[in-house]
C-alpha cells in the first residue's frame, strides 16, 4: 500500500509598483502552512481611481490564485476576522455580511445571508462598511419571519405584528425582528403560532414580546445552579445585545419575569401529568405538583402488602423520618400584596395555601408562646420579640425528608415574626396529612420543648390538619449538630445515636439544604434521582465498613466484662428503648462532685472535730476563700490586660476600685492565714526584703497567697489543711470542666445562630462581642482547671494520692473543642470526641469498684448503641434501595396509564400527549435500569451483610 503524496504548499509574493503620486494601499494574504506563513501583497486602487495601464492584468489575477475568503480556511484561527476582511480584494467586495453565531467566518451577500438564516432568525449579523465591521440585524437586511408556514415559505395573507418591531428575548440577546403571523383561514391564534416555534409570548392577546424556550430553560438552570438573579440575567442579555450603551434597549424586564413565572408554572403542571388529566389544571389537588421522594415510604407505591402488620423489628424500616427547621435569611419585604402579585400554584406544590394559612394565624394572633426550660434557645424565647418592621416575612419554615433532603409537599411557608410554634405546627401537620405511616420520627433543634404540648395544640387547629396519631408511634429527636447546646438530660433523651431503629440518621437535612438555597429566593430545592442513587451507593459502602468495625470493637469490649453484668445491662437498655420513662442506662448513677458539696462535707466533719483557730473562719473556709481569691486575681489580670490603650476615666475608676477591694480582701485573709500557717509570715518577710520599690506598688493581682499546695515539701504544713485543699481543688477541677463544657456548648450555639440568621454589620458586631465574652469565660475555665490540676499534682505526693489522673487528665489546647468537632475528617460515628466530654465527676463516697463499673457500663451502652445504629443503617439503606426501584417502576407504569387517559379532538394533540407520557415512562425505566446496574456491583457485600443482620435479629427475638 502506497502512501498518498503530500500536496506541496505553494506560496508566492507579489508586489505591484504603484504610482509615486498615489499613496500605497495593499492587500495581504496570509497562508498558514506547517512550518511557515506566506505573505502576498497587491496594490489596490482607491475609489474612483483608474489603475495604470499594465497593472489591471496584474490586479485581476485568476480567481484560483485568490484565497477563498468565503470560508477563510487558510488563515490562522486566532486572527481577527475584521483585520482579514479589511484587505478584501476587489473581486470579493460584494460579500459584505457575516454571521457571529454560525460555524465558520464565512461572508455572504445580503440576499444569501437572509436566505441562509430562514431557520435561524435570531443570529447576530455584522456587516462590512468598507473600513470595518458594524453590528446589524437580519431585520435591517430585509428579513421577515413568517409564522404558521414552513421556513422560507411566505403566507398569502400575512398579518404583521403591531408596530412591526416584535421583541424576542434569547440567549444571544434581546432582538427586534419583523414578524408576520399567518392570516390564513386555517391559521391558529397568534400565541399558539409563537408556541409552535418554541417562543413563549408575554401575553395571549396581541403579543409583541416573546422569550425563547432556550433562554427560559437556560435561566431556570442558572437560577438554581449558579444562583443568578433574574435582574442580573436579564441585564446580561441586554449587554450581550449592546455592551456600549449607544443603542439603549427598551426595558422588558417585567415582561420577562411574567414569562418566567408562567413558564415554570406550566412546566410543573406538565411534569405532574395535569395535561393528561381530563380535569386539567383546575383539578389539581393540594401538593400534587411537588416532587415525591422515591426512597421515602409511600403506601400503594413502594411498600409491600401487609406492611402495617409487620413485627416491630421489621416495621421500623417503613417509618417516616422528617426534619423541621427555619431559615431567617430568606426574608421578604412588604413591597407588594397577594392581590397585586398572586401565586399561580399556591398550595399545589411545596408552599402551604396562603389564604387558609393567614386566616389561621389571624385567629391565633394573641396566643403567647411557652418559654424554654432547656438551654436558652433564641428560637423559642425570642419568638415574640423579633422585629419584623418593613418585612412581610422574616424567614421561611420547612419540613424535609430527614434522610433524602426532599421538601415535603405543602410543608413550606413564611414566618411573619420569629420561629413560633404557631407557624411550625401548621407546616408539620400540613405535610403529614399527605402520608400514611405507623411510625414517625421527627427531628427539630428545639424538639425537647416543641414536643411537650404538640397534640394539645393540634386540637385548636383547623379540622383538615388533624392527624390521627393515636395509632402511631411517634418519637422526637434533636439533630446531632445541635444537640451539644442542650442540657445533659436532653442529650440522652433526644439523641439519634442512642435511640433504637433509626440507623445513622443525623436530622440535619434542612441545614444542608439551606447551604445551597440561601442565595436563591426559592424554597423548592430537589435532589436529582441520579445524585440520590450515587449517594445511596456511597452510604451503603460506608455503612458496611463502619458496621463491621464497631461490631468488632463491641465484641472486644464485651470480652473483658462478666457475662452476668452484660445480661443485666442489656435488659436495662432494652427496657429503656421500649419505654423512655424507665431509668436511662446512659446516665451515671454515681453522684457527681461539686465544690459546694465538698464544702458541705468538710463543714460536717469540722463540726464533729472542731480545730478552728478563728471564731468565724474554719480551716476549710480559709482554703476555700483562698481558692476564690486566686480566681478573682485571674479575672482582674484579664480585665487589666484587655483594657484599651487609652482608657476613659470611668474605666480607670472601675479598675482602681476593684484593685482596692481585692487588696482589702487579701489583707483580711492573710491575717487569718497566719494563724493556721505561721510559716507564711516568714516567707512573706523574705520576699518583701528582696522586693524593689517598684514591686512595692499596690498590685494585689500578683500577690502570692501561699496555699498549702504552693509551699515547698520540706516546709511544715498542717495535714488537715493539705487534706482540705486536696478535696476542694479536686472538686474545683470538676467544676472547671463543667464550666468549660457549658461555655463550649454556648459558644457553638451562638456561632450557629450567628451564621444562620444574622446579616449586616451591626448585628454581626453585637454577636461577635457576645461570643468574645463567652470565649473569655472559656479561657478562664481552662486556666482554672490547670491551676487545680497543678495543685493536685503538688499535693498528691504529700498525701499519697494516686489514680486521680485517670479522670482529670492534662488539658491540652487541642482538647478544648466542642463535642461535634472531630479531627482528621472524622464524624460523630467514626471519630473520637475530646476526653473532656467523657470525664465524669463521681462521688468519692462510693467504692472504687462501683465507680469503675459505672464508667464501664456507660461506655458499653454507648458502644452497643453505636454498633446497633450502623447495623440498622445497612438494613435501612437496603430498604431504601428497594423502595426507590419499586417507586421508579410504579411511576413508569403510572405514566403509561396517563397516555390515553385524556382524549383530545385533534390527532396531533393526542399524539403529543402520548409521546410525552411514553417519554417520561421510558426515562423512569432507564433510571430504574441504571440504578439497578450501579447497585449490583455491591450486591454480594450487601446481601451478606443483610443476612448477618437478619440472623442477629432472629437470635435476639428468640
């Protein structure tokens, strides 16, 4: 086989001498070759200039020698077409128009370019003026767009649009065209002629403006993906038409917004099959336009027959998981009204029906909200005090699927004044009436307070919102990220980690939705089925992995515990899971240590053996007062260090008064201390003799108090004083840990509140000031704990104390973190929390065996719960995969039945209905096959894990 001979690259350089009196003008032809670029020049006479004799033949070279400028296939792609066309040869000067949007930079005459764009009437054209290209339109070149006929065919009775300047909004810009409607007897009405060519009219009567389906679809995607606003998008199109501002474009923004709203509404109706229903749009039921979560339980769609009578060990798989939350960034100003701007599908999709909702709020306007008895939740306590001036809605409340992040139908609405129970109850019951469930798990960040009188409040709501709850098993939870801000009792009673039959649910679905939705003013975020499929696959792989690891860790722990204790603890856990009023196995049963309790014990001991040397101050009071003085010294040091560089007179006065008061208390305390500890008098005299005049200045915050723990071991100190300080410092260490944990929870809560709800410099500054105060208290707690541990370390050798370091470890900076913060990318189910959250202050009155057994029992209960949650997660994901496949199959069959449900007169319209229904059915079948193929890759692992779980459940039920 012979190789084809490569065609040689021919290039030539030609120059024609011009007359000396005439300025030169050249044509340059650039031909790009594999290795070099050739240059051809020629003289071109000016306008009305006659070339010299003998030069005409040179300038009129054969056409084959001129470059093919029609397609410009011999010039570098990075060269400007305007520069190339500037030197067009005379033979080609008739090709004066080029299209910016067509493929290739070809040039044509006016008639040809109009003819070639009969099917592309919105392309942008530029025309050669003799010196440069200027932007023009097909309308100015004589093009008229004819509707109602095939492209290129003219109507015998055309009806021009009003004003002959029809405006079309397209991705390429905003253009005015000459448009003719068809006036034939068989012609359709004008707006239908526009819809036939995929142009959406701004009005149905005498339309003069339209937007292409392409630009509407483009904006629909951008508004959700890049969060662009309609204003920014429209003015981007206007600048694409003319970015200089020399040709002002009329403002069609209002018309564009009307078209967007109507187009989205019609798409919702079409997607939900309303066009295939004989009752049409008027027969739409409440929530029918919402996208259903395919993995959630839907009786009659993806649940097996007899699911209601399944045993509890199986029925929990069919439970409904919902999550409630509010977002105060999605505000709406009071700039319009329902009469001026009514909703097209209010109550048909995600938002509640506005009229009934506002009527209910008006009837309950005077009801006061119960205050929180847990941590001071702003969502509860400040619901009646939030300022709503100038706002029609302060935010949005929503009810989500807690597993899959879908908004539930009619579960979204506006919040007029804070996050009131009044509003959130309405959203919850409005969403629940669309479901049939026997088990319901509700997640809410204030569930501990909101759930108290929920069903009592339901009785005062409209009858159509009453949910039959008597036969339902309902449980309430607090999201994992929020539960750290609650009191200890709530952290066990409402924990997702400790409750049975919930898997690895975290309850934070709304928060993940807000992260994506806060920059867009719509609340209808949906997770695509493809994303959900990949999410389920990834979650299944993780669940199987962590289930195996936690089960292995549990088996290892159980190997170190007596079987009799395991049986006893297992019965306690099962009893609490069945009835939460039973004793909580996750709570410590040994009384915790507090400084107040230790003081009371020491006072009782001193009452039986009085060894006081002062009438009012006993040894325990002396040591306790000394520890308090140390705390006051530290607080004064902090305040002095953080005073401004140029303090005011009032600030200086406050610091001076505190300094004087502390000095007086220290002097009084020292005078009594010298009775119990005479050695400190000699120590102070020694220090004062070495002090300089500068050190003698009044600085009580630096005064050494000489507590027993700070005295050298070779110096004598009363054993009672050493023992008293040990007890008090030990209790103070536990108190400091409690304070530290409380401040960390409060700081996390304030950060979440700030990030979620506060915007603007003033509000952010106030919040940051409050957070700084909490941060200072947290740092003070850290220093207090470290001082107590230093004292315990000093005293332990003199009192032969051992084992105290197990519960009171050395506090590093990386240990001071909230409970929800994990290092190394771990989460609550995979990582380890800081030891400060595991330390439990226990009463020394109990035996060491009781204390150790209590700690082991709590750790075993937590390890058992963690392993159980991962095992449940595997089961739950298997059920969700099954439900999703069955739902897609059901929806495909549903669309097939809709194909012939509505019979139309015109065969073409009937064919269009059938085609859309069959396309939707084919799409759902394709998704079903795709998901099944993707999940089958893990089929062996999934089935093996499922068999192990079922076997374990069967053994427990025997």
